[in-house]
């Protein structure tokens, strides 16, 4: 009887009248419907009381730049301008030092190539600045502006003070040098890329004859750059290389920092399989390399990005999944003791603030709803008990930007149906000081548009419960059948099913055409469901994900008659593109139409660090690579299916080579498909006038032609 009542309530909710949806174009949808959200003024906590508006150029006009860093005494500012893109980020440009007392503005690195300086940072005493230019490290006196090149062997193949392509992409490591605590030394990474395969991208667009860009890109199972750590006197001289054990091409050094106020380096070294993270310390002058702690896992481990040192550097914090959940631990400096700071059947998602003075760590977590995020705290020296600070009646996704002493934070809260609310809150209790934005007018504007809302549902793949959402068309009629477009990702790097506000114009536009737009987080997706959930896919990336997506939509189609089993489509970008292909090729009876964008067709073509982290090498796991790669199943595409491939020829991340190899395999098997290539566009396929709109218009046109919209 209970199930019948629930069904009646569900059907009643489905036919309740909603506000009439205003018609809109694709262009309006991609522009966010013209929604006028309020923007809260954010305090400049990280830069003290300095504002770049203080600075004037030689003509007395405001100097356009961003504050890169402040000296320890807060009297000098490093300003960054004229930035240029290096792969994903604008990490090179011009730097200036502004003296707040003398009002002097001085450019660094005069005489070096324009916009070539990277990662400038003050010495501890603020008298010098170090930076990288053209793969060498420089130190400049801020009073005389005299600079010295302290490394001299930097070339196209020898990289000092910054990283190679794969370290940036997969370890988010680009700034690769550090000042010692006393300011006498600079420790830095060096990458020797000479043994690595170099990938070439042909530019047929901008030149009369093709030009080629080449860069070192180690594909799964091939030779990495040789990475090592060394230190050099700030005035120059010989480099002393640290005696880290192991082959430098088959071990990684993803993190290194000086322990605060000291000349002791704290180093994280991973083996190539990335299932062991060895923590080393090395003190300049003592030549004493010690392995103080090791974290390991049968699958993979992650880097630790926010280490805190406690009680005069006698303890440090570390995140680990050693008990099946990601928790924060305190570890004694010699590694002899490891104790939990947080404990429970939940994951420590991310740190918000660390208040050593009052004894609390603040972090994001969720105990029951994996689509939402809340603020918790735990005592640094407690026994693992955790306390939720976000009010229990505020369901949704929360974020907190906390100041340095953890006395205040800017708190933003939203859900799929509620625009962001922003307020200042005081800690340790989280009391509201001031409401900054409510978005009341924008909320009314949003509601009056009559757009269908994102709803969360549960589905199953066998006995595994999965989170999913759908956006139904306006004027939805549950007695009719609708086509479904599944937009998926499905790899360990991210997740898609999140309960936070988004204008989500593309999905809303598709829903307005008469589609149910859905997403499902399969096993292995980066959600806070514990170690086993995330790592059960080890060695078989792509296999379980596509199975879960297929079984998940099949389960929903059996539960809800308004899902048209004959009109189910699937799409995804990057890893999601790979899973789209796996779904199309492996489950042709379920998926009728697919659009795969910037996809990996063969896992052997992607980089070492990402692919081997989850799969080991192709040499050690040939069967796993075969099972997870869509190209293996290309012959499974049927005449009743419709497939569109989209890829940028200038993609430095997932190479166009991946698309060409799949195309070759499809042709070999006599398969009919559709393809569009975007000349010299990178992984996001966004460069060039009109590109982003063209991508979406092409996709919308394909859906309407081959997965007819609307109720039946």
C-alpha cells in the first residue's frame, strides 16, 4: 500500500501546473538567459590591506595589474601583468615591484624577453625576488634591480624552475622552485625531457605552409622526463642534487616545500605506479635524507597539498584513505606516531581553514547525500569527533572562503532551485555577521522564466545504487514518452551529479526542445562515497563506468514509462567522450545516438601520470587497457545507431590522433558515422570567433535529426 501511495504522489507532482516557460534561443541560453545575479564584494584578506588601486604608472594613471604576492612586512607588492598562456594557464608575463613607502614602481627582468617571467616570489626578508625565464632561474635585488641568472643549463630540453607538460596537467605542478627559510638558497626541480617522446601538432590555419609545434608528452607506458630536486645558493654557483633513491624517470616528485622557517625540505616522492607516497626530509648543510613516513594503497594514492606543521614543527598533518575513507591525520615529525584528526564513515573533501591557535580544522564533507557539501570542524588535538557547522535546514551545496586566522568566512549557499546566498559568518561557531547577497530579484527572474528544474533520482546497476539527475521538458506529461540525452563523464577525475545552482543553459535549451536531459555518476566517479567506491575501477577505467551508465538508464526506463527506450542518446567530453563511445559500441541495444567530444579512443594514447595512476602501464595491464578502450569495440556500432565525433586538431591534451585512429578503425569495419574537426582548437574547443556557439549548434542539430525531440 505504501508503494502505491508514493506512486500517486509522484504522478500528482509530475502533472502539477508550472509557470509557462518563456521561449529562448540557443544564444540566450548559452549567455545564461540574461540572469542578473548579485555579486558580493569579496574582502582582500590574502593581500592584507593593500589594493592595486594605490599604484599609478609613470603618467599618473591607474596601473592595470593583479597582486601576485606581498612581502612579509606587507610593504612591497609583486604585481603581475601582460600575462600569456602556457598550455592551460596564463603563467608567464611581466612582473613589477611596488614599494608602498616610496611609491616606486619598478619592472623586474628588464632586458629579458617580454612576458617571459614566471612565478616571481619575494625572498623571506623581501630584499630580493626570484623568477623563471626561458627555463632558467633568476634572482633580482629589488633596490638595485640587478639580476643574476643562477641556473645556466636551461634549454628546450632541460627545464629548471618550472615543469614539463605532464606534471602540470596531472599534478597541477607548474611553479617549481622555493626559497629556503633563511633566504640563502633556492631549491628547485629540474626536468630532463630528452628521453621523452615529443608530440607534434600541425598548424594548417595560420601559415602558408604548415607549421608544427612539438613538446614532450609521455604516453602511457613510455619514457618520462627525468625529474630531480636540487638547491643552489641565491647568488649562484653549483647545484647540489638531492640523493633521492630510484630511477628519476620511473619515480615522481609531485610536491616539495620547506618546513616553515627552516632549511629542511619536506618532499613527497611517488613510485611510477603511484600506489606509494614516500615522505622525505632533507636539511641543507646536513645532507641528511630521511624517509619519515610512507602512505600506500593497493590502487593509488594522492598528493597532499596542504601540509600544516604543529607544535614547533614536531607534528604535521596528512590526508590518507588508509581506513577506507579520506581523513586527516596528525603525524609526528619522525613518523613514529600517526593519529586521526577526523574520523567517521565520510570523506574529508577539502580543507577550508586551519586554526592552530584555537585548535580547529574546518573542512567540507557530507555524511549522507553525496550530491551536497557542508562545513564541518574537528579538534586538531582531539580524538576524531567531527561537528557539522552548516545549519541542518540549509540543504544544498555550500562553500566557504575563510580568512587567515579563521575568524571570519564568506559563506555561499545554493541548490539546483535556489540561487546563491552569500553572507559573512564568524567562527568558531559560524554565526552570521552580515547578509551580503540574497539574489531575491534574480531568483524571481529565474522562477518567472518557467524553466524546468533539475531533480535528483536514484538508480541501480545491479545491486549498486547510483546518483542521477534529470531535467524534464516544460509542460511535461508523464503519460507520454520522451527521448533522453545522457550527458556523462564517468572517470576518476570528476563527477557530474551535484546539487548546486547553475544556469546550465545548454541543458535547459535541450530540455526546451523536448528532451529529458540526464546524468549519472557511475562507480569510480570522484564523489565522497569512500575509498572502495572510487578505487573499485582500478585497472579497468571505462569498463564499469559504461556498464553502470547503461544499466542505470535501463533501470530508470523500467521504472518510469515516460522514458522512451527507443530514443536514448549519450554524450560526453574528454573522459566523458570515451565513455560515450564505450556506451555506443558496447550497448547498442540501449543507446541509439551519441556525440563524443575530444575523446580518448585508445587509453594507450593518453599520458603516463593520469592513465597509469588508474590502470598501471600497458605492459603490466594489457587486458585492462584493451577492455577500457572504446576502439576495442568499434565493430559494435550498428546501422541503427548514429554517432558524431567532434575533436580539435590542436588539442595538446587528448590528441587529435585519438580521433583519427578511431576513424580508421570504424572505416575498416565498414561503419557509417559523422565527424567534425575544429582546426587548431584545443581541448575545450573554444578558440576562435563563433567556435563555442558552432559546437553547440552542431550538437543540437544532430540530436534533432537523429534523436527526434518531443513527446509521443
